[in-house]
C-alpha cells in the first residue's frame, strides 16, 4: 500500500468501495458533493449500483430498500440533507437493517453556510428521527482516520443490524491529506438470512417497522436496546494524548479535537499539565472514561464547533466530580489553536469554580471575542 | 369438502363446517375447480372494510403473479394507508415503506436486485400527495418497477380526509362543506400527469366497480408486470376504488357512485402504452 494525496470526500468514497459497497444513493450538497461525483464514476465502472436520487428523502429510502435486500449500501450528505434523511433513518432503525451514512457537517441552522461545523451532534447522536433508537456515530479527525472508519463501519453496522454514521466536519471532507486506502475486498455474494430476496411460502420474509400492538413494539424496542447495551460495552473508541499526570483534560472530537491537540502540545511545552481526550465514538459515548478522568483531574475543558452539544454529555458523565468549562466556535468557524491555548492557560491559572453553567460563562467570554 | 374448502378458503370453511355444512360434498364430487384462491394470496381474513375494493386489487395482483410464475422472484413494497398491511396477505417477500416513499424504496431494491420483480402498492394519499416527488422521479427515470395505485378519492386509513384526488364539492372530514376548488384547489389526475414523462412505459387507468371493469383491470395489471419483465421501464395501473365506509354508502351504492362521479373526472383509458406492449395478447 502507498500513501497518496486524497481529498477527504473522495477518500471515504473509495474506502467504502474497497469495503465491498454494493450500492450508493445520494444527492448533491456542499461540502459533500465530491463523494457523489466520485461514486457516479467509480461504482458503474465496477458494475455496482449508483443513482443520484431526486432528493435526500429519495436517497435515504433507496438506501432503505437496498438495505432490506442485505446489500452493503450507503449514502453521504451534509447537515440540511441529514435533517431530511431523519425520517428514513428512523424507519431503517425500526426495521433493524444495517447501512452507512457519512454526514459532512456544515454550519447551521437553516441553510446556514457551507463552512465546517459540528452542529449536527445533537441530531445525530441524540436522535433526530422519531422513536427510541441509537445509531452508532463515529467522528474521525483526519482523512486517514475517516478512511479507516468508513472501511470498518459496514462490519460494525451489520454485526448489530444498526445504522452506522461517520460524522466529519466539512473541513475533513474538503481538505487533502496523505492517506493509505486499504485493499479492495470482494463484494459479498451471499444474502443474509434476514434479508428479502424474492421468496415465497415458508421462505417468505417481511421487513417492516410497524408493530401495531404496543406489547410487540415494546419487545422490539427492548431487543434494540439490548443490542445497544452491547454496543455501549464493546464499541467505545477514543484517543488519549498527554494524559499522564494531567490536571486539566481537554475533550474535543473531529476537527476541534485536532486543533485542541496543537494547543495541548504547546501548553505542555510551556509546562502546563494538560492532556487531551478525543472521543471517536460519540455514540456510544465514552462515559466510563470521562467519569474516571473527572475523578483524576482538577478541570475539564470541552472544545466544540457548536454551542456545547457534547458538553451536556460530558457534564452528565462527569457527574459533578470535577470543574467543567466550555469553549466553542459556531457558524462554520474552526477555533484557532491560540484561542484554545488561551483557555487552557486561563483555567490552569485557577478558574473560578461553580460560577455558573459552562455555556453561560462561555457566552459571556464570547462577547469580547466576536467584537 | 376439499372442493368447498378450496373455493371459499379455510376460514370460511371452518364456519360452514361448524354449522353443519357437510352434505354438499356429495353433490359436487365430480366437479372441476374453476375458481379458487390464488396461491400467493394468504388464506386469512383481511382488515379491509366490507365492500372495499382493496381485496379485489390484492386478488388481481396475486392472480397475475401466479399466472406469470413470479411468486419466488417478487418483492412487494407496501405503503402507508389502508394497504399498510398488504404484506400480510401476499405469500411472498415484502417490505414496508414510509409514507409516500415506496417508489424510492422499490428503486433501491431493484437497483441491487435487477433480476427480481419489484412492485409498490399505494393509495392516492400516499402516492400523489406526500409521495408526489418520489413517484414523478421514479417514472421520469423510467425505473423498471410496477406501481399498483388505488384511487378512492380520500384518505381512508385516517378516517376519510380530503386527498389530492378528492372530487370538486365532495364532502370529506376535512372538507366538511365540500371541496371548494377556489380554496382547496383541483384534483390531481395522476395517470395523465405521469403519462407525460418519457420514462413511463405503461400508464393506464381502470376501475373496479363491476365485473367487466375488474376483468379489464386484471389485464392491465398483467401488462404492467409484463412491462417490467421485458425491462421496458416504469409501469403503473391506476385502479379507481370504492371506500364505502368513508363515503358513507353501502358497497353497491359506492360502486354506483364511483361509476357516476369518479369515472367522468378520471376517465378509464390507456394513457401511455409502449409500442412493444401493443402486440401482447393476454
């Protein structure tokens, strides 16, 4: 294998192809469109299914249909498109069929803009579609990590019959980095036992998300929740940096985690005992780890490209065992390492504890920053 | 006994048997079975209201699937509406779509399993209100799927609200004083609309209000599936249907109402027929 220069959107598309993707359905939306364009050439070249749908509604329901046949299938989109797909995602979850969604997140709400953001955290991690379901949401921080995550996501989604989401900030989709694309896997020929194939009588299969009897629906809910428990146990992923002897833990994912690493490295060189935790699995969230870290450190600083969506999960995991602060940029802005370094320096000098909710305090500080 | 059971189905037979219907077997011992339940129609009672034409449409589809020998290659896509449980009645693979999205779901299936026969079964609220985008796009693409479209001029499942197909001045629970076209707009004629698309190969409208029309409907369904088998592209059969419960009419009055009111607005006819289909004799 060789390292090549890849644009994020093209790289994850090729990674999915190499993982044995059988069908891709999508709709153009910036900053994800290169993936659709790449697939429009690559999939037919290999004799696999590609279709540009009439909308994100169409795309996700094409994915739903293909997923019911047991095919490896995916779509990719960006935030407004993800909102449109929420209906389909809920149905797919309720039908218990696996699929992959790559969400290349942009600024919002509304039409927002096409700059990188992490504003989809809540709609992806905490649902967005109706009903009780939990997708697996992984948030890589580089082109290489995106490639590896997408490549492995089908196996995970199929193992748990669940939705696999790879959520990247627009910046990762758009930037070019050296990356190694894993080898081409063979397209699966067999049809999974649960999938529809055109069978009659005893071989007949019906895939649906409707359970009219509440007891039956609850049994399904519980079955899905049991599977989710197993996912929470076995599929938590994160990276730790400089956490040995750290008194302050910075927590950030994706691009904000990556920028935070630069700030943490700089702070360490200045002798500040600070480390970084970069969750890769946002769902399941590394609750246990954060709980343990909260017991060891004096403070936690959460860094995001939103108004503190993961912050709530960190607060809930930390259970008040340590002081938590927040720093975020919104609207499609990526924080600079200097901004995070300033926060690290401020907190390490001794932050005022119990002064209010971390979001309120951040909003106060933001007033001077945005002027 | 077997003959009667074949004719009327196991459930009805059980009732007849429990009421002492046994002696008739002697009289029909040597008779041929000329009419029986299609193999691919499951022998259970449906949830449809008395006089509803969904049962007829189900039967026609099942007969065609049987006659064409497609029962072990077909995947059906049920939609949202009264036919949400259609998959309970067909003895082959089925999936259940979200409201209006059946053509997109069918597209996904067909694109990864092009050798399978894929059809959707949709009502008017599902197909030409919430699902207008999906049906127009699928027809425009010439997607090689078949659509069975039942038009009963209202939302049956939710209790008879106004649909895009509701006739002018027709009373429904959400147009209690009749559909005022100045405020609520005009009905959408789906067959006429879809027939303008180049990708559509077979678009016809039939009715199910009497035996003659039901026979014509079956031929159309057969041709629609023949369209797909031949890989000719998108096919749709619109079936004018009765909804006695929400129309507040008896089944026979509903059939009459359909003939007198719906057919003038929604004329029966062939709106688009691919040249290669014209020579097929059913």
